[in-house]
């Protein structure tokens, strides 16, 4: 839920900064790209530190070397967060992040089904998690494929 809130709040913050005079963020698409980057940097931060063991436990048992998978996805989230902000790589990053969200969704289903905790709190139930995933996918695709409006 924290990544969802962070993306939403940062989108509003970037838009407010645009309205206040920061010309760069006076554009919904640019603000959305920045908000998506914030969201992925926050999710990537969970791949190391105290939440790492919880993320490793979320990887379904059929996938080998769960620790490596968690590390690689964290690195890809950081790379995607950076690349979505660079106009020449925005569409590429958007596509990669969207595919990664789809590929990682089974881990969220597994965590919800098995009621695995994340940071001591129960996993988000599958219904709300699916809705958040749809919002994340839509945001990533719009951020990467819509042209700036400003």
C-alpha cells in the first residue's frame, strides 16, 4: 500500500509544483513519470534491508534462487525508475517495467494466498492487490507512451 500512496501523493505534489511555477512539472505526463519513478525507488528499497527476507519468502517455490530474483528485480526497478525519466529511454523503460509488474504478480498472489507478512503486516488481499497492480500498470504505460502535454 505504501508504494501506491507514494505514487499518488508524489503525483499530486509534482502537479502542485507545476501549478506553483516549476515549469517542468506543469505537465501531467511528466509528473506521472516522476511519480512512477518515486514509486519504483520505494519498492526497490524493500529489496535490501529488513524487508528482504519477506520478499524472498514471497517468491513462489517453483522459482529457483529466490534471493537472486529479489536482487535482480530490485536492480531492474531502480534502472526503470531512472530510465523512465530520460526521454530517449522512456518507452523502453515503460515496457520493461510493465512486463516486470506482470511477471512479479504471481509472487503477490502467492503471498496473499499463503498470508505471508511483509514488514510484520499481512500481505494485501488479492482483490485490492490486483486493483493496485492494474493502477500501477496503467500508470507505467501512460507515463511511458503518452507524449508530454505541456
